[in-house]
C-alpha cells in the first residue's frame, strides 16, 4: 500500500486587532489617524478630535484622517516578558516568553510598543538600534492564525545579510 504524503494546511490569516496595521503594497504599516490642521499623529486611532492643546483647527473631530505611520524606528527601550499576560491578551499555548520593544518613530515623534520577532531577545537589542515592522502569528485557533505587527532589527550592512543567520 502506498502512503500519501500529507501537506499541512495553512490556516487563513487574520489580524489579531482589525484595522491596526496593514500589509498592503509589500510593507507593514501601523494605521492611526492624524490631525489635518496640526499634523499630530495618533496610534491607536483617534476618532474623536485632536487632543493637541496647541492645535488651531476645529475641535469637533472632522479634521482627523487615516494615517499610515512610519515602518522604521529606533529602539527606545526593551524588556523580557517571561510570564503569560492576563486576559484579554491571548497567548499561544504553550506560552513562550517574548521580548517587547518600545520603538520611537522619528517622523511622528511617538513611541510604539510591540513584540520583537521570535529569536530576538534583550541580548540582541540596544537603545538606538534601528528596527522595522514585519508581521507574525500572535496565536492560532482551530480555524485561523491571528497576526500582529512585530519589530525586527535592521541589518547594519544589508548587502551582507543575504539570509544567513548570525
């Protein structure tokens, strides 16, 4: 009797939080809003009104537009997460510790918190290191793989980083 090789079925991917990031046009971008009067960016989205006290625009919220934030920044701070966060956070089972990075986006002058890619720990990070956005699976259920944004270090010399792990 001939055995039939089983090809693992890939689960449909869905964002863990709908509308917080996009992977359109081949790059990952966080989606927020920005005031059209003063340019103040918000993440997550601000749907009400500009909260910048120096903004001279209308305060009724009509001046906010969708805004794709920068996809690169510099590590501002970082930490290990060695315990499973409480609900409503959903972690993969079994729980695997991960690293968090607070990343400053220069153009927006704001800090965004996110996990780093698997395999990047605190020993691999340094304050001021350049990182970029990518995506990865946060957790899975029987039907779907739920994705989120992740930070990964930008190679110092991209021309020598042809896929070999260092």
